[in-house]
C-alpha cells in the first residue's frame, strides 16, 4: 500500500471506464435531456451534464431572476422549516447569486424530507445552483477497515479501485432514486456534476501536488487536517466493531488522503464553477475551513462563502394539539458536526 505516493494515483482505471461503463444511473437520469448549447438549464425541461475536459466552467452568465425575497433567510417546507446560517448581509445577496450544493451520498441529511426541503429552500433563495454528487472520493473511507493484510501491491490497487467503482455506483443510485424530487423541488437554473469528473480535469494533478506541498509547508493547514483525522478516527473506533484487519496508521493515511483531495478540489477547482456560496447542512470541517481561510478567501473574496443549514421540524395539526403521532417532540434539529464531519466531510 505504501508504495503508492498518493491516493489519486490509485484511480487511473476510473478515468477510462466510469463515464462509459459505470455511470448507468446517471445515463438513465439524463436520458430525457434535450440537446442545447447553454451551460445551465431550468428543471422540468432539461438538465446539463457533461465532462469538464475544457476549462470553460465560468463561460456562462446568470442574471438575477428574482427580486430579494423577504424570507430569504428561511423556508417553510413540507416537513421542516429550513434556516440559512450565515451573516444577514450575505443572505441579502442570495437572490443574485448561485450556490454549490455538495451531496453526501448515504448521509441522512441528503435523503427524504430533509433533502426535499433543502432543495426547495435553495430554489426559493438563490438565482441558480450546482448540485455536486460526492461519489468517488468516498472510496477512501470505505477502505478504513478493509482486510488488506495479505494483499500485494497489485491486489491493493484492485481492491481500492473496486471501492471507487462502488462509490460511483452509489452516486448513480442516489441520482436515479432522487430524480423526481430534484425535478420537482429545484425551479431555478441548475447543473449537476459528479466528483469523479474532477479527476479528469486538466488541473487536477497540479491541484493535488500543490495541496500536498501546502500541507507540508503550512503548519496551520497541516494541524487542521491532522486534527480532523484524529477526531474522526476517535469517533470511528468508538462507534464501530473493529476487526483484526484494522490498522490505525493505514486508516490515518486514507483519511488524510481523503482530506487532501477534498481540499485540493475545493481550493483549485471549485472556484471554476463561479459559485458565490456553498450550502451544506453542518458546515465545514476544520480542514476545509482552513483551506477556505488560507487560500480561497485570499484569491477569490466573493466565492464559496459557507452557508450552513438549520432544520426545525414542523408540527402537524394533530401534534400541535397535543397528539403526538410518532412519539417525538417538535424540535430544532441541528446537524451534529462532531458526528457527521467525515464521510463526505471527513
């Protein structure tokens, strides 16, 4: 395993096969899309999906399609009241801005009613959005407790690549499963991208190398990454049944590589999308926050500003009358950052 210098060197096969052979769910999702030259499309008519083989991420213009909404700070959905957690002056700019919505495949916050009301809240507040399905990067955390004791270097590569494929297929399934929900809740121009596409970007390898150098040379960033790894593995070891195959040093390596790729793409490739805000339920982990403060904010002062979400469960009429149908109180639900920082947000 340690013969590989970086995790990104283990994903060569997916660059060849994923778009052609693996993205079955994505093909089904977009099979009804119509041909057009625009980058953004309105839902209910068509979606845009395509390779980022060129660098024309920002070659589109988005004009505000709405006036400032008096309730841009919150949205009352079908199950939750969704509030945006960021400075008031930022919320006033939502109506003329586009946002990035990273999707943590497999996380409860991006399923069911929470997902539905999140998408509706974004559609209500922003001018346009990019829905980013974080799929292939999940392969790193899938490897934490894998039994690799008897694997040779080639077998290790095959095992890791199999997890990459599995992670991409989970992203396919998420898209296919939530197609109708996306179409019904997002009423602004949108674009859907996949994490594995970043690995085909011409600037990906440079981004990875620059971030590794940044990790080696910048103590503040290095400490933030190492802190994330330590905190996550502490929770992982407490909450999972560990087998003899679990090796702490190996787990640390996979988690660190995950974070370095996540931060590399965030710092060097996300800005190409031209999104002023990033909307994610529980905010950023310490590594991503350090990447934003130390890099993005210095170069792009108006891009990728963080917006967290707060969910308040709406009572039904019977519940508000004192009849609790599910045995739960109506409460404000804030995502526990300590419990949900690593899976897509390691």
